[in-house]
C-alpha cells in the first residue's frame, strides 16, 4: 500500500525511512541545543545560588555531574550545620 504513494517506484518505499534519518538527527540535535542545554545550565545556576545563600561554596552545585549528585547535595544541606547560621 505504501508503494502506491511513491512517485519513483517500489525502490522508493525501501529508501524512504533512510532518507528521513538525517532530518530526525538534525531535529534531535536542535532540540538538545535549544531546550536541554539551557535547562541544564539553569539547573546548575539554581543550585549554585542555593549553596551560596546557605554559606557554602557555590561550586557544590557541580555535584550534579556526579552519579547520585542530587542526593549527595540534599544530604549536605539537610544534615550539616550551615556556615551562614554559625555564630562567631
């Protein structure tokens, strides 16, 4: 049935999915650059600000790159004394 809509002939039906592959790859890469990368950068920025306001180094936000990094960061924030709350 698909071959009936192909203007070139039966060989076109076999090549059609392969012809769409470069376009699909282009749109997946474009999706990553436009949506996923800025969202990851924004997430790093938020965690950096959170740790800075708690009195820690903002570089703790880079723990997101580690496996189970979010869990490690939450444990640090939940179970340690925050430097900003320490009395001199």
